[in-house]
């Protein structure tokens, strides 16, 4: 079968010239995503701190020193 070829070439809007009309992510959703990322970072830091405190407590108890 023969492929159809347009006499005008490429159809309008497919050459990248429609970039200003493309959908973008709203700023409020970008802020939510950024907030979630920051919250995840803070939770991870808090988990590491709690783990360090638990290890220190376990070591002090094993040495017979209670805080």
C-alpha cells in the first residue's frame, strides 16, 4: 500500500510551534509536590536522629549506665 503524503507537508501544530498552548502543571500543584518532598526529607532526618538516640540508649543500658 502506498503511504498518503500531504501536499502541504507536515500538519499544523505538529512542528513544535504550539508550545505556548500546551498544558502545564499549575503552580499550586508544584508547591504541593515541593512540600511533600521537604516533608519526606524532614521525616527521614527525624528517623535517623531517633535511630541514633536508640543506639545510644541501648549502649548506655548495656554498660549499666541508665540515663
